[in-house]
C-alpha cells in the first residue's frame, strides 16, 4: 500500500524543512511491512525558497500558480500515486 502525504505550501521557507523532517520521522516510526510513502509539496506560487528546500529534502514538487489552498491540495492529489491520501497544513 502506498500512502501519499500532500502538503500545500505558500512561502513556508521558515518552517518547511522542520515540517518535512517531522513527517519523515513519523513515517520512520510507523513503518510497517507492505506500506510505502511519498511526500508531495505543492508550491502555491511561493516567492521564497519553499520549493528549493523541499526539493533538496527529496520530496516531489507540484506547482499551482493560483493562490488558493483548495487548488493547491487538488494539484497535489493530481500528482499523488497513493492508495491513501494524507494532508498536512497549518
């Protein structure tokens, strides 16, 4: 089973690395046989280094140029391959 974690993000440069580190830690702590994960950050037209940081951390990046969280979530869903979808945002 594949679980997709989708994170809509707009100018999250200050917190995206810590957020991704914590998600990856949670994934590691809850690993079980037959379950795999993907993390997708949907950059919602950020003007900072959000996408660059997320890319360096090994996540998939989607881009949505129209600033609206629902559109960003849906763009991430369009890229997701998972059987289950989890969303994280603040």
